C-alpha cells in the first residue's frame, strides 16, 4: 500500500508540473510530460478499479475519475489547454489527493 501511495504522490506531482506548463503556455513541454503521466495514471486507475471491486475504497466512485479523464481528453481534442489544466489540477489531482488521504 505504501508503494501505491508513493505512486499516487508522484502522479500528483507530475500533474502539477503539467498544469504549470499549460498555464504558462509551454504546450510542447506540457504534452511531453503528460505522455509520461498518462502511463502512471493508467496503472493507478487499474489498481483503483481493483481496490474498488474489492471494497477497499470507501465513499469513492471510480467512475467519477474516469469521467474526468474523458473530460480531459475532450479538452485536449478541442485544443483548450486552459480547460485541460483546470481539469488536471482541480478535478483529477484533487481526486487523487482525496483517495490518497483516505488510504
């Protein structure tokens, strides 16, 4: 469980870096960093689904974070980098922090 919490902390820190780049309009750097974060997030989401399935997560809707990831993808497709940054920072990273604090 400790390695999972550390992986979550790493993902949160990486998301913070991506959002900083997006807000500063350093788009190429942001997307380069985001490519790495996506791999980490995919692994975390798989673990969260498994934990949710085994009732290890309380008061957490796994579909909510999946929906936020879809919103982030839609913002990327629309080229709305500020919206993408907002979703990553205030929706996804915050959701990960809540999960991390509940473990």
